[in-house]
């Protein structure tokens, strides 16, 4: 982890916000995210299986807990760490949403779900697994639809240790399993894997 002063973190965050505003006016869709003093600008090219998986999980979450909102591809930031992310899906209590904010406060988020992409799944599996507990996210679900994986992993119980703030529990599941993620039970039988020829 890079050591930055609060002023350096603020400047990086401000620059990332400027990039995000610029990206909003571009014809392609872009995600602007930060991690450890780096800004990542990623062109989004969601596939049908990716989008279907996000929608199917969002519907289940909202049906089980109508008092929450499951937001997809929405900016999320943390003032404590200066980190910003754009998760595939984040769950927040509707009463905790601020419709005037540029980003959802990550410390209000109840759960984040990321569906690994065909080409950039390492970001979801490694980088965000490191960043989300530091951002105060209590529950992180990683769906890996790659043809050789087809897994869902639930990461929970973030706490400090000699290796920093990390998720201390991980529970692996296979596509088709009933997945317990906090107060939610997710039916993964309808999740789609990426075609074998991708």
C-alpha cells in the first residue's frame, strides 16, 4: 500500500472525479476507479451473460429486502481511504442514499457484488478484494463466470490484523448452489457462464 498524505489523496480523488466527469460525456462507457495511489480508467464492454447475471442477482436481493436499493454501475467512494470504485452491484439501505451526492458512501454499503469480466477478472479477484474491506464494505460477493471457474465466493468479516484490514472469512460455492451472503440467499442456478469459445 502506498503511503500518501491526506492532501495527496485529496488531489488524486479530485483528479479521478474530473476524469469521471469527462468520461460521462464520451460516447463510450468508462469506469474510473482508484486503488493505492493509482487511477484506473477502463472502457466498459459488458457482455450479455455479464449483464444478465447482474440483473438476476439484483432482482433477488431487492425481492428479499425491499428496504434496500441494489444499484449497478454507480460511483462509490470512501473519504477515509480516498478510494473510489464502480461496482457491478452495491446494496444500500434506501434511507441511507443521498440523491444529491456524486458517489455513494462506501461505509453505508451493505454488500458489493462483482461479476468477473472475460478480460479483467483479476481486478475483481485481487485488487477489489484488498480495497473493499478498507473501504468499510462488510460483505463482498465475487461471481466468476469464466468457463473454467463458474464459482461464487462470499467474503465477509473485515477486520484489522497484522496484514492490514482484510476479509477474514471466505466461502466458495459453485454455480447452481444456494449461496448465503449475509441476510440474503442467492439462487445461482440461473447464472450464465461465458461461452466456451470466448
